[in-house]
């Protein structure tokens, strides 16, 4: 029994020794957002994330968890058990449904009135098989202007 235990531990250590330990974090960007369904009490959006793998080995993703904030106020969150393998030095798009409530959405629209384009912050984790706590990501940007929605009254943009 003792020999079997020693053999199992030795095999486990040998298997772990072959795993790359200096992997770079994948880069995450927001590629799109669309309204999936709108109800009286909650709205569902689909976020499309582009994930780039800067490593020379494929990166298996088993799921993700994310929160979207607008102007530093939480707006929507969601999880997805989506499996995809991002090829070495490649990229993939991942879609995740997030849920918001009507009160948060109304607050965001009122806060954006007359203050220019709102800023977003997307935080979350990509879950991979070898890292139970996930790989965190955090990105910020400006919500693209929609004509007449975020410009202060009387102000026009010139191109």
C-alpha cells in the first residue's frame, strides 16, 4: 500500500513538472453588447468578449464570471459555463449573458443625461482547469456615443 502511495505521488509530481508555470495572462476586451430581452423588472444583455492568448500553448477556458459597472456603479452581472480552447497565439470570442434590474438602468440613464459619454468597467474571472481561483481581468473604456443619447443639450460633435 505504501509503495502504491509513493508511486502515485511521484507520478503526480512528474505530471505537474511538465506544466508551463510562466504563462502570461490572457488579454480581454469588450467586443460588443446587445439587448437580449427587456422586461419590467430586469433586462438581459449579451456581452461579447474577445480573449487573446499571448502564450505559445493553447489555453482551455471552462467558464467566466463578470460584472459590468457604468460610471462606477454596478449595472449588470453574470456567469457562463462556456468551454472554449483559445489556440496558442490566437484569440476567441466568448458570449456571456448578464442581468440588470430596471432601477439600476434608469439610474444610469439619468446620471448620463448631459454629462457626455459614460465610462464602463468590466471585471471578472476566466476559469481554467489548472487554476481554481480563476484568472482575473479588469478593463475600462468609454461607452460609444449614440447620436443624441449622451451629448449635452446644444452640444454637437464635429468630425
